C-alpha cells in the first residue's frame, strides 16, 4: 500500500523556549526561517503523497503538500485520514491516528494520544498520558496533561487546563482560564469558564454552568440548569440542581443534601 506521506530528507530541530505555562513552546529560528530546536531533538516535515479528505469532503492535503513536524513515522499513522498540518509538531511517543487533525502551532508529545475524529488546533498543548478522542476539540492556548481525557464532543478552549485524571465529555465545554483537575468530570452540556476551578471528585453535568472564580470540589455535584458563579464555593457532598443560582461569596459544604429551586 502506498504511504500517504513521507518525511522530508531535511532534518529540523526545535527551539527550547521557556514557557510560562509549564512546558516548552516551539518557536521558529528567525536566522534560518526553517530550523527548530528543542533540547537537540530532531524532527521532520511531513510531505503528503496522497489526497486526504475528511468525512465532510473537505480536502485536508494534496499530493506534494507540506504538513507539520513529527519526530518519526510512529507519531502519525499511515492509515486513516489523520494529518499533522501547518507548524504543529508531534514527538516523543505521542501518536495521532484514525481521522484526527493536529494543526496550527499545536504540540502533542510524551505519551499523548489524539485519535478518532479529534482535533488539536491553534496553540493547544497535549502531553504526558493525556488523550483527545472521538469528536473532541482542543483549541486556543489550552493545555491537556497528565492522565486527563477529552472525548465524545467535549471541547476545551482559550487558556483552560485539564489535568490529573479529569475528563471532559458529552458536549461539555471548558474555556477561559478554567482549571479542571483531580478526578473531576465535566459532562453533558455543562459549561465551565472564567477562572472557575473544578477538582477532587466533583461533577458538573447536564446544562450546569460554573463561572467567575467559583470552585467546586470534594464530591459535590452541579447539575441540570444550576449555576455557580462569582466566588461561590461548593464542596463536600453538596448537590446544586435545577435552576438554582449560587453566587457572591456563598460557601456550601453539604453532606448528602440537595439545593433546588422551589
């Protein structure tokens, strides 16, 4: 079977630039306009040899098109319609497979996986053992790390960070500077944004919204059309449900109780 891409004969290196997001960020060497350096790591440009079309008929690459960077062919599967485009880079033991897309200046490395129809776009970073699966999208300058997973139609955007063993699934969205970590879950049609922090075993689901500088932690659950905002804190085993709004500086550390609208 003919390969869908080959690697450039010219080797490139990566520039190691200290990042305020806790990991290395790629930068073009302005002196050469092509070389990249990252701890002396060598990568290669992807050169596509076949037409690659997504499920909607959009052409992702044509024969002769130059794609992004990979360290080796183990980083980008020769099967399926997966692509690494633009100045995106995939290295270490990370893998992009199936019909996944990594583009822009996105980075995928360590043992991370991007598969299914997932997309890692713009300046997003996915590393450690993180996974972006199914129809999930990671964009903006968001970071997915450790053992976090984004799947189904989950979306992470802006400067949000998902870490620990947390996951975002369903059609949930996490954006702004929000942080989801521990074993927390954001699912359903939930929205987490602003400076919100979700951690421990907290669950945000259904059409719930957590925003502002709110914190949800412990075994707390925010569900249905409930909203937690401002500097509110929900912990313990509290359940905030229906259309209840918790805001300002309210602190709830309930044990097996439920707060609902009357």
